[in-house]
C-alpha cells in the first residue's frame, strides 16, 4: 500500500514539475511576443482595431433594446481618434464622401425615411469626411488623440458604474456586463499606446 502511495506521489510530483516547466516556457514566450510586438507597434495596431470595434459594438448596443444611461455620443470622437489608419483613409476618401452625401440628402429631403439609429453613424461619417487636417492627422496620430480616447473611456466607465449602482452591479446585471466589457476594451488601446510612448 505504501509503495503505491509513493509511486502516485512521485507521478504527481513529476507531472507538477512538467506542468511548471511548460508554464514557465509559455510565460517566456508571451514575454518575448509582447516585447517584439511593442517594438514593431503591432500591439498598438491590434488594440486600435479592438477598441474601434468595441466602440462600434457599444453604439450598436445603445441603438438596440439594450439602452443604457451612457452618453454614447462620446463614442463618435473616440472612434474618430482610434480608427485604424487603413479604415480611416478608406472612409475619409471617395467612399466616405459618397456615404456622407447620401446621408445628408436623405436627412434633408426625406427626413421620414431617415431612421433615428442612423444619426450617430451619419455623424461619424460626416466627421471623418469634413474634419480639418489638424484633427485628422496631427491630433489623431499624436499623444493628444490617445489622451482624449483615455479620457472618454474613463468617463464612460465611471458613468456606467454610477448608473449601474456600483462596480459589482455593473458586472452582475444582465445588460451591464456586456457594456462593462465593451468599455474596458475601450480603455485597453489608450493605456497601451501611452505606455509604449512613455517606455
């Protein structure tokens, strides 16, 4: 009986040692990946895409039956400052001009056929197309744009927690958790971008 116990303890110790070695290798690989990604700026680009989609997700949630008490119009400048360069360039070009033109014509001449849920996306397209170069290139690619994104994310998180009745409630209510996770995703990009600029 003692021999079996000794063998099982020895097998468990060997398995634990192997597992610890594997976890240490994974930790070293993750550290190398993060350091290489930050060197090339890939982390910032990935987080920029993630933050943009999180902001669009929150806009969609607000326009559906999951309405919240957040000031979601702040998501429009957030998307403007965090939109990845390729998508920003595409929407600022000829395609965005035509979309903005159609949105303005629909809003002016056919207001009954212009749904309410198109107000925010239409405002975003107009902002993308008509914003001056100072905002579109200087502030967007500078630390000021990142600081604006961080301020918007912090404000939205604070307002969402206050409207939910506390941090615990914001994570336990059925509609609160999706909004909380979306807002936390909004905060990842500006924090990462500021850290990579400072380090």
